C-alpha cells in the first residue's frame, strides 16, 4: 500500500528518514496537544499515520466509535476495515479524501507532505453524515449476514444509533481544520529533515549555522567551505554524508522553509517572502518552490490562509 505522490522517494535511506520524521511528529507536543483539543472539541478520533502503516484503523485514539469497536471484535470485520483503508491508499492522495464503510460511517485522510512526497496523513471519521435509521441499520445487518458473521444484533444496534452524526457541511469544516493543521505539520517535517543530524561533524554544524545566518547572501560553495575551514571538495563530501543533501539542495530547502515561515503572516506577499529568504529572482524561486513543495507558492499561501486572505501571486 502506498499513499504517496507520483514522485518516488529516492532511496531506502530516504524512506528510513521519512519514517523517523513521522515518528517524531507523532510524539511531538504540537501533535499531542492538537489531537487532544480536536478529539475533545469534536468527539471524533484523530491519528497521525505513516504512509503504508499496517496498524488497525484509527489505532491509538481514545475516541473510537463504540460501533466500530464492536465491529473490530471479529476477524472478518477487521478485514473489512482494512480493505477500506487499503482502498484509501490504493492511489496517490494529494488532497483530503473521504470514503464510507459498509455501515455508512465516513472516514477521511488528510495528507502531510515532505517536499513533493506524501509521507503521512491525519485520519479521522467513524461518523455518520445522516441520522441513523432502522432502514440504514437493516442494510448494514444485511451485509453482515453475507459474511456469515455471528454478532450481538441488539448491542450493535444500540452502538450504531449512538454513533456521532454530523452534517456534510459541518464535517467538511472539521476536515478544513485538519487540512490547515496538516500544512503546519508539513512545515515542521521539512524543518526536521533539514535539522536532522546525529553526531554530525563540528564543521558541518558550523556550516549549517553560517548558512542560516547568511540566507540573504549568495552563499557560494567556496564561501561556506571556507567558513567551515575545509576545502570545497572535501566539504561537499562531508556535508552530504552528514545531511544526506547536496549543498545546493540544502540551501534551497532552507530558503523555502524560511519563505514558508514568513508566509505564516497573512499580510506578507509571496514576492517579499522570497527575496527576504535569499532568492535572487522570482523565476528561480518559483522553480525551486515547486520542486520542493510540489505546488506553486501562491497556491501554498492561499491554501495556508484560505481564499479570503489577501493573497498575491508570486509574480507580484
């Protein structure tokens, strides 16, 4: 199963790094706080899942719907839930996606990107988008009969009618909130990738600090190598070994992250953020931003703040 964009990750090492980043996001204070606030406010479960994870649906949440918890009591039902999840992951997911199970409960995923790749997604749901009825429950039970599954019908019916119900409009608003949060987690995941380094050489630490302090300058390789007290040739080898990025790609990503940080202010124009982050031309900025983020900077800004923000295109 693969919930990724069309651009493959470069190597097994890249997959390992992404998995580590997702694990750090799952344990981060920002996600834990948001998960608690979201579940308390909506009554819905929320989990952060890595691409291709084989955990049971919404595993790790304390808000699993009682109907779904009962359904999980048989191997056949577990298989049905996993089949629904497999369907969600069967093709590239670049935007929020919602599916309904055999009983009419909706589940949704919201992708989290690392550059141009989707590495994880926020998952919520186990909600009905219309009020339960005897007719809808009967249809679900008819499906269960096809599976020859022994269940306590009375207990299931009670749980089914206790399932959280939201209108499509309200559920859509919930998903928009998750989409906004996913944008912030994407920003954090890119920052983690840039900063991720274990026992890196002091020269690389010095080089990264020099780059961060001088993003608005041209930052020639020779200049940064000299600041790290290395020859350009040796610096390239050591820097890539420590960061898993070429010098040019690292600087580009650092500038993109700086741009995204500046764009958190809804009053900042895209062009202003680009030049403040050290890009020398808008054409270069647009090209680099698209390569790393998989979308135009103006689209990213509008997505971040909504269509009512005072968005300006990158050419402004």
